[in-house]
């Protein structure tokens, strides 16, 4: 998919399932190239930077490159399966986002944070998609609060539901490695704050209050300043959903007008694959349709 006249967007789902070792190494090299221009020093030691095919089976990577192929930004979205009753719940963790400092003026947040969730929402036949976010950056806290529905915690209202609490407990109990939080980090269930969070491989992402990018709406800056101890290294964990209301807001507020038609066409192709075509196939009783309509040898 194109983003403007000079950028390409590639969404790579579960690369560890279908890529060979050479392809995985090439993809990891692209991600490390972006990271090398983003971090001042050190190396990340968790998630997609580990170069592990097992980890790559549970991620969806959104990679933005220049036309000639130079990577400039990515989002590594993790897929978490939570053991809830009566059925398991799949949560998409917004994951690690990095942008080349020279490209930060190009308004890429709508691609890096919302595009993949938007397309997955289409593919799941418009069923709500749970998302999670772990950060200490006020700009990201505000963006997630505005982009998704039912987000907790946030400064401008909302409430913590039982679903928020149960999913938060499951994530902290089983999936700390997804966002590089060590076992010694604490979890404040009342505030949804992870205390001393930067001890599990994500140490190089720790920011001071001065260096953390601020949101243009000061309420998100004040919220983070009040809730998080930046000297200790706290994070807030947010949970919300991509649903119809969030999709409308995403298209109206986040997506540039020049990209709306292109995005809807892409979503239409996804819907065609997952909704329209199966309905058409099912209506044709003359053909086999996997286990729902086994092939009858007697009809030959």
C-alpha cells in the first residue's frame, strides 16, 4: 500500500510462520536499521529484535519504507492469546513503534498505530478487537485514548470495567515478555500502572520526563506526570477496543483526506476476501466448501 507519493507500507502478518531464516533475518535487519537511527545507544534484547522465529509467529509488523526500499519506521504489533472464560480472548498489543527522526514530520502515526487494527477489524467481520498499549510517553497515551473506544486508564473520564481488570491481570501474569517487563516489576491494579517496568530487556527505551514526547492536549501530559514515576521507570498499561465507533473516529480524525479512499478500497478487498466471497461460495451448492459441504462422490 502507498502512503503519499514516496512511501510504501507493508503489513507482514506472523512472518515466523511462513518466512524462511534468510527472509526473517532480512526483515530483522530492516527493523534494526530503523532502531539504530532512533536509539542513542545500546541494543534492544526482546521481541522482534531477538531474531527468533518463535517470537515472529506471534507478531504483525507494519513496515514503512521509501520507494527505493530504505526502511524509515515500523510497528511490531503482538498477538496475545488470553485464557478467559468461556472462550479465549485475542488482544492486539500495539507494541514497539520506532520512526526515523528525520521522518517524524510526515504524520505516520495513523499508519503505525491504527492501520493494522483497522484492517483486522474488517477481516474479523466488524467484531470488536481488543487492543493494549504499554507506554510512559504522554503523546502515545493521548493518541490511544483518542483513537480507540472504552480505553482505560485515561484522564478524561471512562471507567475500569471487569473486562479491563481481568484482561490486565492475564496480560501481566502471562505476557510480560511481549513488552519487555521483568518479573520483578509491580502492577498497580487500581491505576493500571506498571512500576519499575524497564528491567526485562526494554531498558534502552526508558525516558526521562523531559525527553518523553508530549501531547498537544496538556491533560495527557498532566495525567502521566501525576501517575508515573519517571525516575523509577513506570509505565501505564491501557486497554481499549477497535469497534465501529473507533473506526469512524479513525477515518474522520486520524487518516489524511488524501488517503481515505485508498484505505477504504484496501478494507473493501479484505472484506471481500473474508465476508463476501465465503457467502457467494456457500450459496453455490454445486461445489465443495471444505468441511461445511464435503464433496459427495455420488454426485460425480
